[in-house]
């Protein structure tokens, strides 16, 4: 568990039904159905982010959920960033940036790269500000993040806390819980926006 901005970032092991209904409603009002799909997939057992290298994380303020996002295995070496959504009133405050950075650190224990698919200009800008590169030659992937490259940058600039932990790794691959000594490694982005996954 990590504390950011008086919020708690933690791995979700049981679906937070009470806190998530407002996030589902808000995302649907914006035309995004992927938070609802995350709910449906979780309850049907289709995707509970429960395989090795997979996790679903949430940012909470008391019992209210402010943001959600997870990682699924795409291939042996690739994770797929999924279901990232930040509540409207929390965008631009660093909540989404910290959530995605936390997921990338978790993913570093399993993958060499993380891919995603988004279809809005705002999401494209957000992910590029976090260090994702655009992909133009694949239909199911729009962005990729090279975890090996980020680890090399962290080590070169002395930010890695322990050699076995990517990006100064706040997350333990086993638990997804933060470890002491985490520092922000991703620059602030101008806006936190949802992406379709």
C-alpha cells in the first residue's frame, strides 16, 4: 500500500462494489464502457487480474475510489495496461500518473515492456508524457513502454533503490504493495485522462 496526496494506492483483491458504482456511472457518462467491462469481467471470472504478472490497483480516499487500473499478460514478455480510469475531479493532480507509474513498477518484475490501446487524443498525450511511445503498425496496440530502457535510465541517474527492483520499484511483484523509498520518476503530465482498454 502506498500513500499519495492523502490517498491510498493499493492492490485490489476483492471488488470494491460500494466505492466503484459512482466511478462506473461517471465513466459511462463520458462514453467509456471499460470500467463497466472491468466490473462485469471480474464478476464473471473472465478477468480478475489473478494470473502471474497480473494485478488490479485502485487509488482510494477513505472508501471512495478515485482511480483504477491494472495489468494483464499480453505475451511472455509483454504486459497490457488495462482499464485505467481517473475520476474527473482528480485529473491533473498526479493521481493517474502515480497509479500508472506504480503499475509499471509492478510490471517490471514480470515483463520487458508494457503495451496499451487508447483512442483519444487526451489519452495519447497523457501516455506519451509518461514515456510511452506511439505504435503505428499494429491494430490492437497504440503505445508501448520499454521497461528495460526505464530501468537503465534509473540506474544511470542513481534513482534505483535496489538493483533487483525496476524504476526504484515501489511495488513488490508478489504482493503489489509498495516498498519504502519510492520516488516519482515520471514527469507531471498536463492532464489525467481515461483511456479505452
